[in-house]
C-alpha cells in the first residue's frame, strides 16, 4: 500500500483507520517468551524459581484471555511493590488452621500471584480427599485475575469458586464515597477431557476501573449507571467519575444486588480470613502500603455429585442452547454468546499469533528490561 | 377523628391518604396463627405433620422478612400443584450419593418447602462433621425464598450459600427470548449469639417478575434496563414486558455479569444435580407440569476458619461502617443501609404487629379455608 492510498483511507474512514493503527502499533509476543521474561523479572527480585514461574502463569493467562488490565500490564506495579517493600518476595505461605476439608493460610505480605495458587492447590487436594474443600488466605496482596484460580481447579477436573477483596473503589447503594473493592467472583467447571473449562469471572462492580480510564483516554462518555462524581451524583463523564457503582447501577436498577455481592466477598475474604475489609484495605494505586487483602477459594469433585462425562455433556448442551437463543434486534451479527466465549476466542487468537501488547505496555516492559538488565526479546 | 376531618385530610394530601388507605385495608395476622393455618392446609392435603410444619416455616419466614411474593401469597399455587399432581405431597427425600462432606438427593417431585430444608439439614450436619458441606437436590419443586435455607444454617452458627434454578423468564445478553430463571443466590453468616444473622438474598435477574406485575397494576413505567418486549427491544412499559434482563441490564451496563451468575446457578442446580436447566424447566406459572427444579447448598463452620466471636465482631463492624457511609444527594433521609437491613426492619415490625396481608391475599386464603374446611382465624 502506497503512502497516498493510506492517506486516502484515513480520510475516508477515520474510525477504521484508527482501529487499524491500533492493531498495527500493537506488537505481538509469543506467550512462552512473555512467560520467560516475567519469571526472570520476579526471580531477579528475590522470588524463588518455582514461585516466579507461578506468578508468570497468572499474568500470562490473563493476557491470553484478553483481560489485559490484569496481565503483564501490571508487571510494573508488582515490581514497584516489591522494590518499596509492600510485597515481600521471599515470604512463604503459613498454615494457621487446617482440617482435611478446610485451610486457613497467611501470605505474610508475599507475592499473591505465587502464594494464592499454592493455597488453591491445598484447596484442590482437600476437595480430592473429602469431596469439597474451602480455604482462606489473609495478609495477602494483589492476586491477578480471580479466574486463573478457578481454572486451576477446573483443569484438574474440579468445580471451583475464587474470590478476593480489593481496595475501595465502589460506593454502597445510596452512598457517596468508595467503601468496597471491585471484589470479583470467578467460577469454573470442566466441560470434558481436552476441552477448555467453562469459566465465568466478574467484578461485582458495574465495570472495572480500567474501563473508566479507557473512556478518559478516548474522551468518550460512560453509560449511565456505572459511576458517581465526587458529590455522589451519577455521571457519564469519565473525567468526573470518582466512585464506581455496584453491578446493577443505582437503586432503581437493583444496584443493591451488586452491593450485596461485594459485601459477601468482603466478609469471606476479610473477617473470615482474619483480615481487613472495605476502607481498611490499601488501594492497588497506593504503592508502598501493605495491601492487607484476603482471598477465599472453594473446590469440589464433580464425581461426588455426578458422573463427570454426563455432567460435562449437559454443561456443553446448556451453553450451546444459550448460543442458539434468537438474537435481539441489533445483535444479529454476533448472536448470543455463552459466558466466557469472548475469553475463549481471545485465548485461541493469542495462542496462535502471540499476545498483542499495547505500545505503552511494551514501553513499560522495555523500561523494566533496561532497569533490571533482563532481555525482553530472545 | 371525625368523618369531616378525615375527609379534609384526604383532600389535602392524596398521596398520604392513599398510603393510609393501603395500610387500613391490610389486615394483620399473628405469625404463629398464620403458621398454624398453613401447616393445617398442607397436612390436609397429605403432607406429614413434620413436613407441613417445615413448609409453613418457609412461607412465614418470607412474609416476616417482607418478601411477600414468596410467602403465603403463594399458598394457592402450592395447593393447586398438589391437587393437580405436579407436587406429590407424600414424596420423601431419597439419597442418591453421599460422602461425609457431600450429598446428592432426589426430591421425587415432592414439596420442596419441606424437603429442601431436610437437604440443608444434611448439609449442615456434613459441615459440622468435616468443616464444609455441599449438597444438591434434583427433581424438586418451588422451594420458596433461597434466604430461608441460608438462615437455617446461620441460626446453627454456620456460614452458608443457597441457590435454586427456576422456570425461564430471563433473556441472555443479546438474546430475544427467556432462556434462564431468576436463579437466586442467598448468603448468610452468624453475627453473634442472640443476634439476627447477616442475610443477603438476590435474584440474578435485574428484578423479580413480581415487580413487573406490580408496575402493571399501578400503570407505572419501569426503569430502563429491567425488561425486554416480545421483539427483544428494551422497554419501560410493564404491559409490553415479556423477558426480564439479567442483573446489570443491557450489555453496556454489564448485564452479561447477571447473565453469567444465572448460568452459574443453573449449572450447579441443573447438570450438577442430575437435573434440568434453562428452557427445559417448567415455569411456576404453568401449574400441572412437573417442575424439574434443582437446588444447591453449601455450609461451612466459622470456627474452621476463625474464632466465631472475633468473626461476628468484625462482620458487625463491617456492616456498621457501611451504614455510616456519607449518603449521596437525595438519600440523606434514609442514609446508607447494609444489605439485609430492610428485611430485618420488616421482621421486627411483623413480629410486633402481626403479618400484614394484602386484601387479595386475604381473599385467596379465605377461599382456601372454605374449600378445605380449615378455619383461617382462631
């Protein structure tokens, strides 16, 4: 394509050209190479080889699934938290209480990306032994995407739920200021041998904070029901947004349900995990503070309830029936998706073509690479 | 107050007079008397004395909590389902699979209001023995409010989650027709001796179907984001509403999260419980069909994780902090409530003054009373 033709295309369709520019400017990196880099960075900072690999697993799985807000884009945050002492790279998981089916662990301000998977491994072992396991982790830090923990169990043939609390960003229904985190809930079940598990991973807020930041950069209005301004008024202006609304938005559209889900998560990950909650938690933005986060995991054997092949068959049929739902007007092109379908499609594309990194993320990684003397590309 | 003064008051404030008229026309009945009537009705229809009392517990707890859509207002529906054979009043709970921590039960189209509490009792016993229990119930019927099962466990000092699937009323995100039930999730934990538990009980739809029916009777528009018309267009006209939207409303306000929660519930209560799901389930409206519903319960010992008094203290503090959140503009009068506060207030009022029954509900109960020859009032 000549320069002149390219120029004409941009003039004819600004939007299409913008999109193409975004794609053109994203560089792709194979998942294995990205994993190697992340693990080397954590190891360099004092994390054991096993834990560095675990932490890399978590970030790469987020990027593969297209959840770029929780992938390697956050590597700089973890590095800064280790360098400022907010995360202790050498901390290990301590057992506080344990029964054959339950466990209580303390992460001692360690790298949750590595210690939380270890806690989920214990939960899985308990479920394998007794049918169902439940564990909590206290004194922890940012653990990445909740979905990775549910997937960890589903890959071993179990159903699972994973939750974490988080620093305050969400206003309670009728309230003016942030009191709760985006407190996510993830759920996964296997759908059969050699098939990806069914995974559903949601924040209990109406949107993730990253969507507000995206709208700011794009100077685009928000849908009503996502955010409040500093006075507690609903706002569609991303620059004015100070608090997120819970899932459901305002009172009239049942935002008190998302509020209740956030409290459910906070009770299990805070008080039940001997930890903090609500406004006592440090925001992920406030680097240098102890995070004080907690997590809760549950896992159960499918075969304690039903033949796993029959179960997997029925889950696949359930999802296929949803995909076959007649589409609403305006949705005819994509049709109805099953929960998790967008992440499955992203995983397939990213595994085939490499993980696409936004130029700012690439620049951040190059800065980390230079600072620590660890090559980014082989 | 003289007739003339009363007349003047009505003229001066139509709204206040309307409200007073509504209160005046509601007759109140003591919870114990209502319980006695419900139990006598079920016993008359062939339900054992123990199960009739259990079923009455469930309906009365819903009315006490102000969830009138799931209380004695539904007695006529259960009576009709027993009389048409959709519910077998003599069916008992059968154990399909069991381990010390897990159980799979079949309700054999029996009265779920009585058999589901029995299943939750098994779940509680398993949790007491192992730390955490999980059970499913298949081939079941309408079990009332999910909250009553979580409360059942919390009253015995345990944390709990209760779920059920339900007949299709909710359109998946991007879809035109109902494919999922309102699939509720209830959660409860104890908050200390002699204190009511913390209870959070939500449908995964944006609203319950009863709210659409209320808006039809009042001829009032719905908030946007609650319902779709028969063509799959969003509608604020309750008379045009054919499908409910999931919690979160449309795609732009994250309705795919409520959709995912509904699927989570359907997977645990359908495929995991060897039961049906989605459009295979009979609507509660279609009396005469086998319901084919399923339930899933989890319960866990608080002391497997933490000292129960410390846990209860922290939960109470967490809730008090939420109540102290500065109110948003317009919400200054009520301030911020903790989830479950409205139901606690309703319970206190209904225990003190008797349960208020809407005139149409009272008329339904009188019709049942006449039909079966069971006195409604002592």
